[in-house]
């Protein structure tokens, strides 16, 4: 979309694009907080519902599993709908699922609520990335991805510390009430700000949904992007799920100090991801992705071999890790969206999101089989996970070189939006 295009009688301006990106970032923020906020509430869930850690693990996994399954299913249909309608209705379902979490009276209903929130929230992320790919030209897409994906950083800042604070001073379900109310407000804004996006539907009726999805999945360039996403996710989730326990049991942080890890890392990555986005637009996305991926080895190996150190040193290592790991994702997602034709982008991003969710679960399982525990409850074999993470990160450098950008026909000539709001 270029400045000056007329949509619904109103010109498309950089200001409107900025407001749209901020709205998409807000949606991304609420869906990520909904996922993160559950993790530190484990002790309260176990006490209220009289469950053990294994049962609580299902509460956490339910969101990701549901998001992965619905992501694959949505791939069959997503490109057959206006992006705006798809986003608003999916986000509405996510909001209801979040409120369902707040009122769930039993453990089994809580799991069902997490499935509902994940089923809608996971696909929302795919639609958001598809919208960015449709609206923002490739030469500015790195910065746009940086803005939208900075919601991951803000979620880390708000999701863990604020969620814990609210729950500790009220009850476990109040954070979900607050998040549900916020999501309702954001949904109203999204319905007003997001313009109709239907140009990708021109070819949607020419193919059967199954044939279309099969074409998306079997396209060689798409498969390379899926493998890259799986490797990116593996590199992160070999170490992140066990970082809190390692910082407390091995490094010596207290549980009260643990939220500082997310606050410091989140604050720094808010700025670093936006800076990396602009850098990738200027210097080339593949070049920036290669350099940021190479940089991950130092913090990964430092963290996974970290002994007992002062708190500022520990926070410095975890913050550096979050900066390096998150910085890879900005140019990577810009390259992935650029490697897909607009008419396939919704289905591609939905399947790509499902690949990410499944990879998260598989990486967590594999790394969990490697992790051990001493009699005094310290974690062992974490350095092995670190080496595995570095290997995956460097494999990504090789895989990224096979992504080929698709020429953006008509991006500068014709609007991708509908003719009326």
C-alpha cells in the first residue's frame, strides 16, 4: 500500500498505516500475555484446583496445542475471507475464551477455556502477519515487523510481573478479567481502524480449499520457510522453558527476583527489535539475520553454563540473550512474508504459525528429556541444551539463504484494500 491510495473516500497515509500497525501490535500483545500469564500462576492453580505439576502442564500446553491444530485447519480457509473480517471474528472468539478462563469453576473447564483461547488466539497471529505483508511494501516491512513484534517484549514486561502482582493481591482469575476487558476495547478499535483487505481473494474461488492448502504446503519455497521457522523455534525453546528454574536453582536468584529477568529483557528488546527492523531495511534482511544469528552463541553458552553470580551479572546475561534471540525474528519474518504471494499469504502464515506451535512443544519435550536434576534439586545437562540451541541457530543461517523474495506486482500501482470501508 502506497501513500495517496484512496480507500473508502479517505486517502491512505503513513499515519493510518502507523495506527493500523499499533492496533495489530495491541492484538498481538493481548494474545501473548494470555499465554504467558498462566505460567507464573501455577502454584495458585495447583492449590485452588487440587492438581499436581503434571496436570498443570496440560493447562499450559492446551493453548499451544489448540493453536497449532487450528492453525493447520485455518490454512484451508483463511485466504477465502476478508482479512479484516477474519481478524475481528477470531479476536472476538479469543476474548470470549479469555473471559471463559476467568470464570472456569473446575480444572477440566479451565483446560477447555485454554483450548478455546488458543484456538482463536493462535490464528489471530497468522492473520496479523498476513495483513502486514499485504499492506506494507517490502522496503519498509522490516520496520513494520519490528513494531508489531515488539509486542512480544512488552508482553514479557507486563505479562509476568503485573500478572503476578494482580493475582497475588486479589485472586488467580482477576488477571483474566482485566485481560478480557482490555481485549474487548482493542477489538472495537480494530474493527474501526482495520480496512477491508480482499485483493488476495481474487484467486481464492479458483481452487478448492484442500487443493489450495496442499499447494501452500507443498510449494518448495514455502517448505523452506516452514523448516526455517521450526529451526528458529527449536533454537529458542531448547533453553527458554527451563531458564526460570535454572536461574533460581543453579544461579541463585530468588523467586521474587525472577520477574526482573523479564522486565529487563523486555524493556531492552522493545528498543532493539525496532532498531533491528530499521537496520534490516537499510542493510538487507538476510545480512542482518545472519549477523544477529551469529551473535546468539555467546549469550546462549554463557547462560547455560552460568554459575552462581551476582544478580546484575545474571540479569545482564539473560537480557543479552533475549536481545539476540528476538532480533533474529524481525528480519526472518520479513523474509518469510516476502517469499509468499499475497493470495497465499493468509494460509501460509496460518500453517507457519502451526509449525511454530508444534515446534515449541516438540523442542520443550526433547530438551526436557535431556535435562536432569541433582539430589539438591539443581538442573544438570543444561549446557547440552545450549549446544543444541547454538546448532539450530547456525542451521537457520544456512536455511535462510534459500528464501526467495516474490516480486510484489502491483504493490506500488494498485491498492490491496477494498474500495470501500
